[in-house]
C-alpha cells in the first residue's frame, strides 16, 4: 500500500503543476495526456482499490483513502499560489476520489478539511464539500444511483413469497 502511495506521490510531483495551467502548452516532444493517465483517474482508481480491499476494517480504509486524497491534493497544489487554481485542483481531485469510492465521501471531505492550502481559502472547504457530496450521490449514464449507502439496491420481487402479486401468503400459527 505504501508503494502505491509513494508511486502516486512521485507521479504527481514529477507531473508538476504544468498540467493544471490552462495556458501552458505541452512540453516539446510529449503527447497530450489522455484521460486514463490523468491525476484524477489515477486517484479514483487508487481510492477504488483501497475501498475494495478485503481484510481491512472500514476505519482503516477511511484512513488510507484520506491519506491518499490528502497526499494527492498537497502534491498537486505544491507551488501553486493562485487561490482559484488551488480550489480547482483540490475540487477536481476530491470529486474524482468521491466517484472512485462514493461510500467514503465523508472521509474524503474530512481529509480535504485537513489540508492547510485549502483551508486558507475562504469558502473553499464548503465548495469542495458540496462538490464531493454531489459527485458521490450523482447518477451514472443509466440513471442508477451510484451511492448505495443511502439508496441500496432492492432485490427483485419474488411471487413465491407474495411479492408482485395481489395475494398475500399467510401461514397458520397452529
């Protein structure tokens, strides 16, 4: 797990903040960054992997996810002085993490609240919190909710047990 965090940190540090600058042209000889290798996609994948690890308690998963989010945002915002850009980077990464593991949205929000560069910006935490919770409860293309904690999937009705029919099955207690 530590190697995953270290590799994510190394990737984000090496990538630097140039990828976040809107007006910065790509470096000579480099191909444009595809969506699968973006920091957001990497963080979402990492958070999803942590969330689906068996053998870990929920508390341990929350801690690891919070650490990954905090590390990614801290590395991506290192050297960025524009508050609007810091907010955009933090929001983008936090919402990507929430899409990767919507059931851990509260842990993601809590981790963002512990990042000094974010908390120094007035109203940034509230904006990121709203974006994370919206991303965690948003729907996918099929219209199904992706946040099962508040909207669990319902099992299909079974006519054998009275489901889907107008008849009610009553057993005798004699």
